[in-house]
C-alpha cells in the first residue's frame, strides 16, 4: 500500500526529500507525484484548474490498483481533499496541511491575490520564475524553506510553472472560497489528518484549520513553531506525526 506525496506551489517533489529520508527506514513504498507544471511537464491543453488537478491525481492514483495513504502539501493538500471528496475508493487515508482554505471565512494570502490580479500576476511570475537559479533559491529561503532543499526546488522552477500558477489561482478564485458549498463532511469517509503548523500563515488561521478539520472528521497534528515548509525544517517531527497517524489506520 503506497504512501503517495503531492506537493504544491512553487515547488517540485524535492520539497519532500528530507521527510522521505526520515520515513524510509519504516516504509519502502514512498512515492511522489508531481502535478503538471510543478516539476512535471505541462501538456498543451491541460486543465490547470482545481478540477483538472483533481482529475489528474485521481487518474494517477487509480494506476496503483489499490488504495493509498495520500499526503498533500500547499495546493497539493487541496488536490488531496478534492480527490477524497470525489474518489474516496482510491484512498486508504489522507493527510493535508491546507484544510483552513476550505473554511468559508478563509482569505487568500498576499501572493495568491497578486497572482489572481491581471497584469500584476504576469509581472510577478515573469520576475519570479525568470530569475537566475541563485535568486530563486534565495527567494524560497527568505519565505521559509530550508536551505538544504531550496536549491533543488528552485532548479525545477520555470516558465511553465508560472503559467500553471496563474491559471490555477485564478480558477480557484473564480469559484470563491475552496470550501464554499463543498460537502467537506464527506471526507470523513476515510481516516484523515490535518497538519497544523502553527507558524504557517498562508493556509488560514488556527481556528479556520480546526473548524475545517472537525467538519472533515480529521485528527489534528500540531507542529508547534513550524512554518509553511514544515517538512523541511523538522523532518523528524513531521515523520513522527505521519507514522503515528498511519499506525492508527486499519
């Protein structure tokens, strides 16, 4: 039964490297799936919207032929929840650190609002993903990613990622808050875990994250003092949260 990891923006699968190294002694079935445009090619005509990524992930999971332990970070965490809501048979358990974004009171963070703004978004992604690798690395470290993996992630940032960012965030904004009208309670069909990194300020308030976790029937793992890239700053504590949760899943 694979443990499948899905990252978000502006990332590649390298964001998981330190965490996977911690998990490797206890699990040999660790798999990373890179969303199109985010460390994987962005095919012509790909529907880079929340629904398009949900369908992409559902198709990738179906290929395993058995339910998986699914872990998502950032927009990858949103894709995870959307798959659980639409295709619960593909999942044995799920983990997400973005449940706060499914609370109707969630407000988009500063970068998201910029990407959702015509003109400003195009200028931002051109500067961000068109910069030299050293500048891209420094920008990730400044925002909180551990230096140990920032250069690996920055190496995969490119113009295609910028296009995917604009399409994804604008499509998501057009539908309102992620959780508006969604039957989040249906996520309780499979055991779930909400990662609550207390210094992560882009995925909703602590109250929003706890409310959404309760609606989804998910346990909460508090990672006190860790930020948005929690898996890069204390991979041992992150691994303990995951293995502890998986031990409860039957």
